[in-house]
């Protein structure tokens, strides 16, 4: 990605936060890595995907 595009995106995000139009938060603890997430979600099957599909378009 072009550095100018990234710089503009970050500046836009900062403006939206400053204007109160975008909320941000800091995680309360360490953020899990992809390997840990895969391990945690093992066995969930299709339940999460089906739930997400079911709610799409209702926002």
C-alpha cells in the first residue's frame, strides 16, 4: 500500500476520533494471536458463521 494512502487514512481516523465521530478503545489485557484464536475456536463448527449470516443486513 502506498505510504501516502496510509498516512491519509491514519490522519482521517485521528480527525474522526477528535470530532467524536469514531470511538476507539484499548484492550484490557493482552490480545491473543491467530494461533491462540484458532485453538480457542476449535470445535465451534459453523455456528458463528451461521449466526453472522443470519444477522447480515439487519443493521
